């Protein structure tokens, strides 16, 4: 095989690796899902490799080697588990995906994509020597409902990840039409349950990402002098600029006046503070109780609580990491982390004794199952008991 042919061969394998990552994150489009299914169906070894890369055992191996992903060791483990069907290159593999992989067998290229991807997103110390038997509780996915003005509630396709609203119809990104829009503006409500996420492209082209347990209320098209939406929960906005028609977000006692910008709103009812974080652009946040307002610059966060409003400097990429399928635990109180866990995995978290006061640093992919996530916390002295009805009891044994 020539070097050029080998490069094309491995580029195709890398593409499959990327599709598997998107599968883990629940972000495959219908076309990508078909492409992945075609690849799996092409051979038994492809299907076996896919199943192994998605197995809890393989992810726990990644956890054990979190500091510097040892691709050679992990591929050797894959080779053993797959009866030698993953072929290793003769030379030692790189520890980072920083050099050309042209001469690596296709199976190894796919595996390396997964290994390096997880190795860069899972790096909290853990020794999973006491796994918690929670059954098979997987992560959340693309789940949402759309409520129409006449009371009709549409269950959205979990194989899709977004809907698009224009002046004529509501449709999925692939063009499949859900609903025809009448000649006048109607109120629509997009809602994600616990364990759900979804996206919407509003009539003006603004994109909104909804996290779990979030409700977005918006019109089928914008009339009047401004563009108004309401949100409860957590949502990320990428707003299209219209100088003559400002974009306004209302959320639990606050108003956000927006120009062309990207920002995150966290307004869950079980959180004591409303947080608005600016990634880029400019927004003004107003406390509707006190009427006080502040102007945010990128990497600043407005905190609204009761009749007060203040701002602080933050790393905006941490606050918005969830739209890229990542939990960020750095400098986040344990109780707040567990509220995020409860929403994403659709479980009820309770405490037995004092709430642990532990500082974590690091990130984890939101595609891991609950057992994998909780093994990290066990290492820091936090223990759990599982009860019927999807209830997780946190026991502080520090």
C-alpha cells in the first residue's frame, strides 16, 4: 500500500472513530447513524470492536490509565479481548495523538481515537476497586417534547438532536417536517425531561441548546419590536444580530438584553442563584426585583439572588462545557455536582449525614454510565447506597 493510499485508509478509520464518539455523546445525525450502522454491518470484527469500545470494562480501563493514555497497553488489552482481531503496529505507538498514524491498522486507528478522546476528558483520580451495583443506568440523551398552541404535545425523535423553526414549518435538520405553521405567531414550548437534552433553531436563526430538565418558551415567529423568549433550567444561546430588534431572555426574575452574542443561562428552580455567563459579545442582565442591572464582558458571570445582582470573572468554557458533552467538576461544590448528576441520569440524590465538603478538579464525559462516574467519588471517601425507585443515598464516611 502506498503512503497516499495508507493515509486515505486511516483517514476513513479516523472518521469511524469520530462517529463512535458522537454516538457515545448522542449527537449522531440520521445520515451519520446510517454510516456507522453500515460500517458495523460490514464485518463481525467491526461490530465486536464497536461493542467493546462501548463496554463498561473498557471505559474502566481508561479510568485506570487516566494520567497519560497508554495507547499501546490499551490496544493490547483490546487485542486480547477481541481474540487478536485488533492488529497492533510493530513500532511503539505514541502516547498522544500528535504524530501521523498513517501506517497503523484501521482497527487501531479507530481505537486510538476513542482512547485519546477519553484520555483527554477523563482525568480525575480513581481506583474502581469497589464498583457500585446500580444495574445499567446509562447517561441522558436526545429527549424532548414540543407543545403547540392548541395543546398538542409532540414527542421528538431521540435519533435527532434538534428542530428548526421557520415561517412555514417546524422540521428536523434533515428536512423531515413535524408541523406546518399558520399565518400568525403561536407560542411553542420545547421541554427536556431529566436525562434529556435538545437543540432548536429559532425563526431568526438563533440557536439554543437545552440541558436536562429545561423549558424554553418562544414564538413560531417574532412579531413586534423585540424578540422575547423565556427559559427555566439551563440553556446556551447563540444569538443572531438584528440591530433594530433586540433579543431578550426572561428567566425567574431576571431579564437579559442581548446583542450578537453567545451566553449561558442557568436558572434551575433548585439552585439558589441565577447565573448568566457570557462567552462572547455583550449582554446586560437586570434583576427584575430591584431593577438593578450590570453589563457583562466575555468570561464574566452575573449572579442574581433575591434582590441583588453582582458579577464575577469566570472561565466561560467551564460553564458551557455541557454543550460539548462534558462535566466540569473544578471548583464546583459536591452538592451542586450531584444536582447535575441527578438531572442528567434521572435519579433522586439524597444525603445520609453531612453533605461531603470535597474539592474536585477535572472533567468527565457525559456519555459514561452512572457506575463509572460514581467510582471517581468513592476514591475521595464518598460512598453510596442504591435504593428502589432510582434513589441514590450519599453516605459521608470521611
